[in-house]
C-alpha cells in the first residue's frame, strides 16, 4: 500500500487561494476515482474537487471555512501500489491540526448506537421508565433539535430535556416528541409547563454566506447609496403578457413580468448609459458599457447568487425568459459556471413574490445601480377623473451617488416606467 497526496488544484483565472467550503468524505472513508472529495469556493462559484484515484482517506488538509493556497495538501489517501509519496513522509503538523473533527459528545457515539439507544429509551418511556419523570440532560445542556421540533414541543407543553433523540448525534425528531407524549399518558407526573426557550446556535459564516457577507460589506463600505422608489401602473403590461401567453406560450414559452422589465431597462440605458457601468474605486475610472449584462439576483438554498444575463440587448422577450430560467435553475442546482457569475453591468433583484412595498437593495459592487422589484397589487387609482382598479407595482432602486446624480437616476426610472406603462413600445426596435 502507498500514500497518495492530492493537492489543491489550480482552478484557473489566476486564483491563488480558495475557501474550503465542504468535505464530502471523512477519514476512514473509501473513495473511488472521480468521486467528489470536497467543494471549494472562489470569488464567484463553488467548484467540486474529485479524486483522481481510488483509496482510503487517512487525513484531510483543512476544515470547512479554511482558506487554502493552490498547491497545498488537500487530502491524503492510502492507495494500492506505491502512491505518489513515500510512506515515511510525514504529514505536516499543521495539516493534522486543521483536520476537521465533527463536534462529538463526551464519549464516542455512532449513528447506530444513538439509534439503538433511542429505541431502547423510547420503549422504556412507554413502560414508564424513570426517564419520563427525570431530565435526560444536565442543567444547562441544550437538547439538539430543529426550530420546528422545538415549536412542536412547545405547543404541547413538552420540555425537551425529558425527550430522548433518535436522530443523528442524538438530535430530537418530531416522532421522538410523539413517542414521549404516548409514553407519558397515564403517568401522574406533572406536565412541565411551557419552558423558556434559551437555546442559541453559533453558525460559522463560511462558503457562499461568507462571500455574500464580504460582498455586501464591500458595497456598503465603498458606495454612497441613495434610493429612488417609483410607482408603476403595470395593468396594460400585464394584459399584454397574458395575451401573449394565451397565444404563443405553447410554442415560444410562457412569459413572466421579468422579461418585460429587462427589455424596458435595455431600452432605457441607451439614453442613460451612466447607470449601465462599473466604477473602479482605486483607479477612479467609470467604465460605461454598450452591452447590457444584467445580473439576476437569485435566491438559492446556499444563499444569494447573481448569474448574468449577457447581451440582453440582443434578446427578445422569449429569449430573455428562457435564458433567465436557465441561469436561475443552474444557480439553484449549483451548476452555474464562474463565467456566468461574472461581468454584470447592472443588476435586477426582486422580492415581489414575498410582498413588501419598498426595499433598499444593495448595489452589486462595482456596478453603480440596481433595480429592485416589489409586489404587484391591485388597488383603486384615480384615472381621468374616475376611480378604477389598476395593478400597481413599485420599483425600489439604489444608485451610486458618486457616479449617478439623483436627477439622472429619477429620469432613468421614469424612462423604465414609460416603457412598462406603454408596453407596445417594448416590442418596437
């Protein structure tokens, strides 16, 4: 048997270091060739590192959240044959020190033993085991359970200190609470009153969340934001959208409002190129762009990502819709490439589906503007002296006041408003 060391690969674009986002293996695991070992994060995307060989994991080169240099030792495998290092070559001490160790209880606990213990304890509960009437945990010890399970127990007056957990590492599941309630029936033990909730959870800010935090902090530190909010009558645009969907959705795809907004922005920036720009703080240079590369803020399970709709000025409504759908799906599935997350010149963000009247979006640095979409509401509006029901929507936008004057920002949004309130103009080139 030999030792094979896998080093942090060069993932291109001059990147010297990456963040170790997650491990897919642990010491003792057996891996096969091409099996994913770890995820690493660059400034733009998460990259999966596969194993080039088969073997058994004997050491990890860091823990999730560590910043690792390209070329540093990522993982060490025991392999058949000679491997690529001598067996006598010692792993650097720092590597051992940074080998991730999952939080463990005072004594070794395996998933199997926990499950077995839970089964025994739950059976004992039904048989009026003393565990029903005595806390299973020491004072100050916090039961491990999700917020939903805590709320479920709270609503039933159950103190989780009395409930054994059958989940991983003793986590209390909803069925554990049910088992406790079932076992407690008929017991004269006083039902604990609703306990004070004092648990807290420290969550390391790593991976995508760290990148988001850094990006937002950088934007707020460097950019003097100012916000501008305008109300838009979207009734006619919605009517056009429904007509188009009824007529060509089967052949060309279904449209949401977003492609109309993209098209309105594309037309508006022709008159206001100062909002379709990037500002180099150090060089003090504003670069304006003829092309419109729109960042589309997309919520994923891991956090906010901004894939880029490139050359939106060349696309019609259906092409815009299809490309946004593709990029959003790729972002949510973690399949979006670094290139697709780079180079935006202006960003759209939307909280419309979640309600809200006004928002103050943070500019996607080094851009100079961001357009935020609020929800559409139907409400009475006075039009031509008559009270009529109209579909109204706010655009909440932020601008870099170093680059964009308030008047220009207002005129830009008014231009967008004009296109959306006269949607036929969106179809005229």
